[in-house]
């Protein structure tokens, strides 16, 4: 196990390497002399400089892109908070293996290697309205599994999730760490009706009432209200930072999973960009709290890292322009005179 105790994990979350300022400065200087008006490629220019900073090279590469999807089951699902039964988690893992899911097609389109990590699907977390979702050992094991799933050789990483009931866990984490109660953070997830939505809100409020004393400790509340796949995504995000791998965050659940990191260190997500804004209503407010404006807003809410896979195409466009455009000097084009 990478992190044998919460104190070990907490220390790792606060001991974070900075990006390569020289590489970022060189990338910014290159942007200034490419054959275009300054800033005319908008956020594509920002993406190129961001990649340069975390890859440590003025002209970034995207030769090795990875998507890792973590799957976990939630005890709170028994409270009727999802439109689908808990068996769907394992069924979807089988669908990924067979190549039949949305993320399979989008990963292929993005030129990304896809891997899927099921996390004890036969042993759901506890119902957090009655007990902590995970004890310390389970939580640390899931975080460590996520950390170990990340290769330092990656040029870009995205993580995603599959887990019936996990938008309820995500909403509970947001309510605990950002306030506002269930009404601010609970959405329809997989498409619950009004009765299901009410059950989700009730579950989140019950979880907050039971575990509210832990909100001062982001890791303790993540164990109490989260899930194995959320903990694994947090571990993968921490590993990406410590390995210097730039990362795209997917939707609402993935963003909620890394919220505890941002509460332990204010710049913990500097190596991340938000791929998109999910149709789940709490995601926009969550991204605002994280200080991460989304690259895309196209109404997606599937999870599985599908939004991140689509955003990878935008990142590829950024690198193509940054690496392949001619400079004014190379093209014999006059630069702006004033």
C-alpha cells in the first residue's frame, strides 16, 4: 500500500512539486512569435503553455495519453437513489472490456489508451447514512490503488468512474466541504424521478447529520461519505501531480473526488484542467469553487471520462498549432509593428 496511514497521505497531499517555470516561459515566448495575432487562438494557447509547464518541455507531446476508469459500488444505492440497480456497475465493466461503451469509442477517437480498474465490486461501501462508507484501511487501499494506476510516462491523463449511486456520494462530499446543503448539490444523476430525487436529498442530509463532525478533516469526510472509485480518482490525481503528468478532470463525480485535495493544498490541482461542465446541476458551482473553468460545455453527463476524452481532441489541437505553426521569421511574414 502506498499510504499506510492518513497522516502519510496527508503529508503527500501537502508536499507537491511545482511545474517547470522555464518550460512554461519558453512555450509562452514561442506563442508570441507564431504566425497569428497575439492571443488569437484563445485557450488553445493557454493549454499549450500549461502542458509545457507540467511536461517540462517547451514543445509538449501527446504520444502517450491514458484514460483510467475506476469502478466501485455504494451501499447508499440501496436507498433508491439511482434509476439503475447496483448490478449495472459490474455489467458496465464487462461492457468496457467488450469495447461497447461510450468511453471505448471516444478513447479510440482521442488516441488514448483505456484501462478499467474495478474496486471490490462484490463488497459495496457501507450506507453512509448509517455508518462511514469506508473505514481508514479501505479508504487508503482505494487511494493507493488509484495512485498505482498512474504511469509517470504519461504525457496526459484523464480518470473517470462507474458506480451506481456515486452522484449521491459526490453531492454529499460537496455539501460537506462547500456547504449549502443537499438542495444545492443533488441532481438527477442517471435520471431519477421526483421521488428518487427526494430520496437522494434525504440521504445526503442524513449523511451530513451523521458525519458532520468530520468536515474539518477533508480526508476523513472523504472516507465517510465517498466511495472507492472516488478515493481512487483522488489517488490518481495526486500521483499525476507528483509525477508531473498534466491531467483532465471529467465530470461532477470526478471533480468532487478531488475536492478534498484542494482543501489540503490550495494549488493541489494546478496540473489539472476541467474538461467540461456536466449537465448535473452542481458541477458548475463545484468547478467555480475549484477555480477551474471548463474547456467544454456540451450537456454531457455520462461519466466514464467521456467528457475528458472529448476535451483531449481540443488539447491535441492546441499542441498541433503550438508545435507545427511557423514563426514569423520562418514564414517570412512581417510581425505586428505596434
